[in-house]
C-alpha cells in the first residue's frame, strides 16, 4: 500500500524540524557593565542580553602576551582583562608596564588610552561567544570612545569545536589556518576608520555610529573583533597610526541552531502520524 503525505502532515513535520532555526534582528549594548564573572582579574568575562530575541552574549579579552619579550609581538594569544568604561568596553593586557608596553594601564590603575582595545605594543582583541546552540550573522559593530585611529580586524570562526587559542598555544598569524575566516567580499580582515565619522574621545553614546560589517553574511557562534592586526593579515597600505578603541555594541541576526534531539522528536512525530493514518485506512 502506498502512503501519501497530507498537507497537514507535511506542515506539522516542517514545524517540528524548524523549531529553533529562525533568525531575528537583535542588538547588544556594552555601555553598561553587564554581568561579570571573574571580577578584577585577567580572564574575566562579561555577559549581556540582547534586545528582543537576542539571547545571551559572553565577551572576553585576549592579547598576544604569552611568551612575549620586550617589543616582541609575535607571541601566543592569552587572556586579558575586559573592562567597562565611559564609551564602551576596553582591554588591559598582561604586559602593562613592561618594556614592550609601557603605556598600558593595569586592572587596578587604568590609564587613558591604555585601557582601550589597542595595537600600541600588543594586539588586543575581544572574543564574542553567543553560546552553545546559537549562531549570529553579525551586521554592525559600533565603536564608542576612540583616539588617534579606529581601524578594526573582524573574523568569524567557521572551524569545528572551539577556537584553538582557548586551550593551546596559538598566535594571531595562524588564525586564518586554524578555523577563522574573513567576512568581507574583498577578502580583507580589516575595516578602516570603523568609528564611521563618530567624534574622537567622546562619551556621548548618541553620537556613536554603527559600522556595517560581514557582507558575506557568515553566521557563527564565535566572533573575534580587535584593533587592526597585521599579524592576522597584512595591510595593503602603510598605516602608522595606532588604534585605541572601545566597543559600544553590535547588531546581528540571532538564531538557535536545531539540536539533534529536535530532529529525533520530529522524526518520532512523523512516524506517529504515519502510523495513525495507516490504522485509519
């Protein structure tokens, strides 16, 4: 006997397998402290809840300070301190006060602009983690307070598992061969003048201007945003200006990725519908 699917059965099945796959426009603002874990220490995190269906976003700070020596920049990536300040989130790395980064502030004694995310002597970055089972198509990044220059490097993690530098010795120069991808159609990792016309050294949040990113529409759980980083990818033109940046917020298309259990439930539901139809026949 041939069993035909009714329209109602197909609709029910599609509804079941579609649970958690819809994406919605969402925004996350970092002009407040968020929910902090590991207060006052390197490796801390800050968690923010997005507007609407935005879900939870956890941020952490990273810099190439592991095994660094003097002015050496080509070291491994390790955790830094993610601070909240007037104008957005900034980074304090572990080499504050050393020969390599004499202008960097400390966690307890932040100095301007040393508590920004910068590339003065080390390359600072922020890791965005939208959580297990979640994926975001990043749309804009908003630079808040900035000084001298506001160039950014933006990457999406398209590899398997978790980013390698979270558990191993990895430098910025190998990220593009370790699961990270550029998100610009021009194959560039960099965005110049990311403040997008916003006034330098301003704490006026109303004057901050979002910058459009990710024209490739890549979706990922993990995103890495940092001051212009020529170790990740060379910059085609000379740019001697140092970048001192705070990040005030991001927007994106947020969605939950279907879990395996959802597919199992969907399959079970379809089998049940088929069995009921056969008995009635």
